[in-house]
C-alpha cells in the first residue's frame, strides 16, 4: 500500500493507458520490499514543457521512464545525457542526480540485446537485418553496433532516413559493416521488425518474412499482440522467434540499476 | 497493483512523509474496485509554481489534496473556488473540471464537523470555544459557523489575528455571536485546540483545560499523538474527548464526493 513515505517513479507518454511499466516496476518494488511506486503519467505534447518542469519540482520523484511521443523532446530538457541518449538522439530513462540535475539515457536498445542474451542468443559477430529507421530502430542499431555485431543492414520505406541512420552508426562504430537493404532478409543471422507494422491486423509485413529460413532468428519490437503475424509467419518457416516483450523485460533490471535500485534476484 | 490505466490523485506538501492520505485513499480505492492511486508528492515552497503547473499538465491526474505549507498559495492558482475556499482564503482539495479548469475548496472544517457528527455530536446551536487563529482555525471557524453554531469564542496569542478572523466570520455569518476570549474555556459546550501546541511533549496547553468541566466536549485538530496531553487532561476532568484523526476520517468521504468517487459503503 502506497504511504506518505513512498519514493515516486513514473512513465510519461501520450497515450499511457497501454503501458506495462507500472506493473513491472511495482511488482519489483513489492518483491524487494522497496517503498516506492511507479505511476502512469499522461502528458500531451502541448503540455510537455510544463509537465517535465513539474516532474522536476517533485522532490520525492527519483526518476521516470519516457515513452512515445516524448523521447526526443525530453532529451532536450536534460542537464546531462548518457552515451546512448546522445547517440540515439532520444531518451527513455531519466534520473535525478544527487546534485538535483537530471540525466537521461536510452535503454531500449540495450533492453533488446539483454532480452536476446537471456533467451540464449549472443549478438556479437552476427549479421543483423532490421526493418525500420525510426526511434526504435535507432535505439536498437546503436545498441547492437555497440554490442559487437559484424554487420547491420537496414531496410526502410524512406531510403534517405535509413541511410542517414546507417551513416550515424558507422560514424560511432566504424568496425560495423553497414548497408541499405531490400525487403529480402536472406544472408543475415537475425532479422528484426522495428517498425509499427503489425500493431493492426490488416498491416502487412515490413519485410519478406516468407523468405526467412533457419537458422535465422526473427525478432519483434512490438509487444501487442504478443506473437505478431510476422512472428507466426517466421515460425511457419521453421525459424526461431523472439517476442517484443523481452525488450521490456530486459530493460527492467537495466532501469533499476540506473535508478540505483538493483537488488539480488529473489530466491526461486 | 497500479497499472497504466490508473487515474491519479496526490497529496502535496512539504514535508509529506508523515501524511496518512495516501493510505486512506488507496484503501478506499481498493475496497471499491476503483482503478486509481493516490501518491505523496513532495514539493518545496520555491518549486510550488512549477509543481502545480506540472500537476495541471498531467491529463490522468483528476485531483489533489494540499497540505502545509501550500494551502494559501495554491488557492491563488485556481480557476474557481468553492465557497469555503473563498471564505477561508486557502484550499486543501483541488479537482479538475470537465472543461479542464481547476476548482479548489477547503474541506478541513467540514471534515471536523462531519467527524463530530459521526461521533454523535451535533454542533448546531452550540457555544464553541477555539484556541488558535491560523489556517486550521479559519477552516474550522467558517465550517462551524456555517453549520449553525450559536456562538464562537476565539482565543489566540496574537489578539489582532483572532479578532480579524472573528470579524470575517461575523461578516459571512451574522447570526453567530462572536467574541475574543481568554485562556478560560468555561461557558462553552465545545472547546477545540486548533493550534500546533501538543505536537511536542514539552508543549504547554493552548488554553486552561484544567478548568474544563462536563458536559463540555474537548476536541483536537492534532493527529499525533492520537490522544494529546490536552485530551488526557480533559478526560481526567471527566470531559468527553474527540481526537484529531476524526477530522481526516470525516474528510475522506467529503473528498471522494468532491472527486465524483462517492460509493455506497461496503457491507459490514
């Protein structure tokens, strides 16, 4: 039960009703006996400046998570940026420092890599195909490159945007081979949908998943449905699949560590 | 468990760790299956403008409670005032209206009167003695006068402040007999401590409680300790006593009604 002594955490977005973060965080707080609560905070774009200034005015709010559509603008309101926030140009995790300043970083991509690692998949040395060049793709691209992949191919409807992202990745991680791809994911070890295609039943696929073959791993960033049509199609081709929810699960511990709330795992 | 769909309520103050409101509200939400959570929000005086602007930017925050030292300043930030907020010059309960504007009102005094009524004590027609002329006293004075007491005597260390409050009460409720009193509460049906004296063990009494005699009822606004030294002394004189916690309990249902969350009492 939330009492007057609770430390606050939040997730801000527009909309916010669908987010899983409060449940994931509050279960963690309960499990580890941490007197804290994470609440959903709905802030519309036109209210973002006032909203962030207000969150900074709350002395017992120790940090917050940022989701769509605020990740890039909140970055502009930080005092410092973690390396990934700077590379990606957006933040999803903000903490208050002891001196009262605010640091933002981007953990989406590392959450994805951690989620893969927990599923037994090591990205180091792999050839990665990714559909999409938006916010999620940027976060994944830099985290994958920073985790030692051999090559990154991006396919995106707007070619210019994909090539721009590839150029930024290459500048930060020159060892990674980069290329703009086609709809065909063949020739890669891992293929990722990092577009919003698949949220709606009538959406097509972001790439030609029917050309995928084992041992390719096909992964998603979308969390709803838990198994998207793309993943169903990949499984039908005999490929191993990796759901979007693992990205959030992978991030939970990264976020807790970032907030200074990492605790040993409870005994099974 | 707080999920993404939760509506938010808050209590703001400085400090805020001691407040009981989150526990009282959250128990109510749980009991009635309301998908909402009340969190403590610590805002320092120098951050109040930014903090309130921020709370107004949160689209799923439907209202908040205000405690010391912010009640008077928050009143200035409202679009509309309930009658009691206007009379008292301070608000403790704020709600967002359907048009997005904010209304503040003051329920401390009505909570006190409701708490007395629940304990079987009807204030109508009574002669009331009150020590103190600060924020709590103002709220109580207007609520008591509005509830039909016959007479109000105020005693306060700074006489000017007491007389000023009496004049405001008389202007709003001309039928009430008002007088500035002494430390001696005799000649009244109800004597109330509405000063902070009693929070610390070494505090003296705000009035000569040793002169109290049955059937006088002696009441407190202080919630800690639950039975203050003043109430112990009154009980030793044979007087009936009334603890400060009843004021908050009395307010809970008033606040829920104000937020549009009134629900039938659960079956016993």
